[in-house]
C-alpha cells in the first residue's frame, strides 16, 4: 500500500482547485470564490488562510511529503512569493 502523500493546489480565475494523493487515495476539493485581492494585488494572507482551511480536513499533519501551489497567470499580482510561502507554511507545516 503506498504511503506517499502529495497535494497540488491550482489558484486561478475560477477559484482554488485541490487534488491530493493521500497514500493512493485521491481527493479533490474546489472553492469557486474569487481570489482575494487588496490594493490591486492578491491578498496573500487571506489566500493562504483559504488554502489552509481547504486542506485542513485532508492534511492533518500526517506525513504530507509536499504541497505544490500553482499560480499561473498571476505572478505580477502575488507580490512576494516568499511572504506567501511563509503565510502558507504557518498554516500547513510541510
């Protein structure tokens, strides 16, 4: 039985889509709310909070090897990728 656990997150105009491989069990989650914005940029604190809330029921800190977040088409709106990573890591310690 596979034990590797990976989560992919796609953030775009249609909201947030999650696909998780949890040791061979596949899960998908979608949040269709618009990406949060503040002063013309993505509100990284709110976005990290929303991603954390979506993943909390499946993450639970149980040996997730990696979480990848795709923000294709939004690089100019993100501001600081390092700050976003910090916000996300504070909610999902992977």
